[in-house]
C-alpha cells in the first residue's frame, strides 16, 4: 500500500469518489465507507465534540488559512447541518470535549502558526436556542494542537505545539478549577487520544510545530489512579495530524500528513492484545481534525484537509461502519 498520496493522486481520487469509493451513500456495509450531508463551510484544523445526537464543529479554517468563529452543528439522525452560536473569537487547532450536555473548547490559536491561547469557553447545549458561549477559568498554559479527554466528571487536556508538548492538566467543571499533572513523557502535538478502561492512551503526533517536522509512533498511557505514565504498543508507523475514536472496544486511528502527502492509513488498536492491525485505506484520506464521533454503528469522519498543510479544508462528511470488535 502507498505510504502517502501525492497532490495529483489526491485530486484524481476526489474526482472519482462520488461515483466509486463513496458510492455507499445510504448505509455502508460493515468494513465499508460512505458519506453523509456535507458541511456548510469547508474546513480543516478544527476540533469537534458531540452531545445529544449532534456533532459540533468548532472554528478552524478553510482555504486561505483564515481562522473563523464559525460553529457548524450536524444533526446525526436528520443528516442535516445548521450554524450554531459563533465562538467568542476566531480559533484553530483547539481542543474540545463534551460533558453532561456542555461543549468545552480549550485553547487553540488565533492565527495559523502562532498566538497560542489559554482560553476556555463552554456552551450549554441544554439551553437550546438560548445557548451562548461562556468563558471559564483559563488553562495553566497557552497551547494548541493537543487533545481533550473526559474521565470521571473531569476533562484531561494533553500535549500541544512546542514549547508546550509535555503539558498535561485536568479541568474540573464542577469547581471551574485546573490541576497540573505529570508531564506527557514524549512531547508532541497533532496527536490522538482515547480513554480505555479508565486510562488515557495518547497516540502518535509530531515533534515540531509544522507538518514537515519529525513524527512519532509513540503510544503512552496515563493512569489517573496512580498518576503515572507507562508505555504501550507503538503505532504501526509514525504519523501526525491523525484522528481517532473508540468503537466496539477497538480504537480506530486514521489519516494524517507529512511533507510528501496525506496518509490514507486506517489502523485499529486492540487493547486486549496491546496490538495494532492495518485495515484497508480510507476512502478519501484527510488530516487536520481533532475529535470524532461513533454513533448508531457509524464512525463519523467530519471535514479535514485533503492536501498537506492547512490550506485545503473540505466539505467532506465521511462515515465508516466498523466490523471489528474488541469488547
């Protein structure tokens, strides 16, 4: 299988996709890809979170690398998009999570490469049409391109672009307070992370700030009970700009980028065996999205860049029906 797709190959694939690789628009079979209603605005380098049967796409930027305040909301059952309350300020490379019907947006950037921020905003979706973003206590440090994980009523925010790649802190929404935790052993950004059996698993990422920097296959695990990090089976190869979700007990990790192209890889981690398996390539490879959704038997791979760098936001809304089980 190819290590990556060149820009020319990507354009060819995109041209063929509606008639071929994404033909399963209605209901893809197990192990197959399909598609759903496209985003309202093309986007990449954004974060998302889901709650109440809806996916919230927060900020990011389309072609032109101009950050936006836009919030796009996808109704999974209705297969329909609408615009939500705009963010208080433009944001890209943020980190989001949902807890008890509230969407939280942590940090990010206000321009393509610098100006990291420490802001925290919350949107209480239970308020319906009256919901508005409210500022919360700021993070201990300014950072972007990490990931946020919910566990036991708290939200853990890990990693970030240099010099904040080791940063690890936990936010308690009940008290609106932060606690700094033991550093992520391998400093990195553009990572993926999942909660498995009460432990936080952090996968892959890059060492520098841009997509041309060195990547890692590191897989490190934090146990909140012991407050210690350990090492687990590394990814099949170094990748960054990846995304992940847990489905049927298996962790699916897909996409990513390097200087030569966009990774089509779709790998699965089985925590029972501490091992990885390579699945057939993605229908349309993407990068530049943090956060994913598994709902009603489908993995939603929303938006993303289709060329290297941050200048290729797409309208894609791909879905994949997993058939492997690790539970």
